[in-house]
C-alpha cells in the first residue's frame, strides 16, 4: 500500500534563501555561474548550510561541478546536524516529499524504512520540522540535477561507526550522491577563524575524523562518519573552497567558517601503495648516507599506475620547521622513480640547508605531495590575482621574465593571508615586491605522510 502524501514544508525559505521562485533561480544562477573551479565527478561532497548571502558562493563552488552529472545522479543521500532538537542517533522524516520554492522533491521512503531497523535510527518528524541544515541544500540540488529522490537524514549524538554503517548501506553506485551539510568554526574573529578553519581543512584532507569536533565543524557528527568510511575506501579528497562570512557578507569581528570539499573514489595511492612509496623514500635517504646516491627502485613487479608520470614534491620537517623541500611541477618521471630522486634531493641537495644528518633523520617528518597538472590563472592585475587565490587550497606558480617560483598548498599553513603568500612567493622568485608577476598557474595536491 502506498504511503499517503505528506509534504515537509519549507522552514527557512524567505530568511536563509529567497522564497520567491524567480529570485531564488536568479541567485542560484549567479552563484553557480561564478564558480569556476573544475573537478572530476565526485562521489560525495561536504558543503555549508548558512544563509545564501553568507555561504551560497562557497556551496556553489562544489555544486557547479555536479551539472555534468545531472542525468546520472538520480538519488541523493543528504546528512546534516541537528540544531534545534536533541537526537540520540539518527533521525528520519516520515514525509513523502520535501518542499522547495523550486518544487517538491520525493523522498526515498523505502530506503529510509530499511535503515530504520537499526537501533540507533528513528523516525522523528519533530527534528526535521524547523531544521535548516538539510533544507538549504535542496534548491542547489534541484538546480544542478534533473529528477532525483532524496534520503534526508539528521545526525544527532551518533558515533562515526554508526554514521559510516548507514552511509555504507546507502552508498549505491554512480546514481547516488552523498552530501554532508556542515559549516566550520563559529563566531571567532576573522584571523582566528582563518587559522582554525585551515587547521580543520588539513584534518579533513587527512581523513583525521577523530580530531574533528563541534568547535571545528557544527556538522562534525555526519562529517566524521563520512571521513571514516572514505578512509576505509581509499578515497581522495579535494578542498574546493574555504572562506568565511567575513569574506562574503558579514563583518570580521565574529565570523562563521565555510568549506566546500569533494571526495572521489580514485585516490592515487591506496594503503599498500603508500607503504611501498614511503619505503622507497626512506631507502633513498638511507642509501644517501651510505653511498651519496639515490636509491634506484625495481619496477618489474610494481603496479602499473605507480609507473605513470607524476609531478611530486618531497618535504622534510624537523621540530615543525622546514628542513628540505625539493620536487617538480612537471610530470616528467614515473612516480616510483620521482619519489626516490626527490627524497634524496630534499635530504641532501636543498640549497637552503646543509645536508641532512643521520641524527636528524631519526626525528624528521616526511611528506609527499602529488600535484595535479598546473592550469593557467589569468589575472588583470595583482589585486585581481589576490582575489582569485583560494587560501589553503591553491598551489601557485608565478613568473616574470626569467624569474619563476612556486609555493605548495601546504605553505598556507604558515602564510595565512593571500597578500603575504604572494609577497613571499615573489621574494622567492626574485621578483621585486613593487612588481607584479606576468603569469600565474595554480594546482592542487594530494598529501601523504
């Protein structure tokens, strides 16, 4: 017997986003049109849920990349935190549809009934009635996808294991998109928020869900579950945007942080690959102590994807301070050979440092960055370039005449402001502080450590 029609009405239309259909369409089209970061097709996304004037641009940066999947995605699993009603475990709605100014969206009631058999899952309409964390995503989804069914789940006091269990059951194939709704830090001053959100982003990028709490993200409960499962699935993650309300429509004395992240089922290195690559890195440094030469790895029995050319950097840190960093922005050597070469170079040939000693090697931290291809970043002037930079996300290459230099995305950890980041990069390149670069390119990176 079919379930009687039951529509969950909008709760924050007219406050968080326009209630008028035409105005809402115009706002979404504007935000989506200026979101220019192109990424591969994601399996899951994390996006903010504040009022559109504050976080809409950040959400659009990741939602814009779903347009190319509009005919493929027919099912959306949407998880968000509870703000008004305490929930132990996970809360499901009893409705058959969720309303939106752009039309009603059908709920996959059968799938919700299936997961409701878990002892930590319950139907609780009260939790959904006034909750905004799911609702604000629906117009974005309607704008970028064709017809889809929705699985709306509110996550209250739940463990990462519980959330991961439900996500695994609902994971599906290419037809299913996972959306996690979360803002980042709340009501800090601008500078503190930037640092806090950068730190949180690094935790997210490392799938370090155990160290993400409510101070880092209001949607930490659903986020932690996704990150746990994504780590188990050897997924990759990309930070698409990272800003706060002080960058969009608010003052800078008390801001809310917003990040947009995309997760992919195609991480370059799985756990076995990562162990092999770091074994090669260590062998190359250790052989450097013995013979002065880099290790030459055998490639006969190595997986084919480790023989593909990649742009890589090897970074050494000692007591939290840089101790060597050498690599290339051009993919000109097989990954397995590149890491051996640049590990040796970072330890013994970085002109900024003396060669690494065996005593230092006992305490050094080693990380590997695998870079995406660099793409041109056109700009009208230096202010335009600064406006286009994404702190915490972009690696940047600049050039002027014969001067050229790059900073990896990880450099944002110590140079938080775009202006400081660019000025230090100009200094590294030998470009006068009063001059502007002639050309720029940006890239992102996968990190392993």
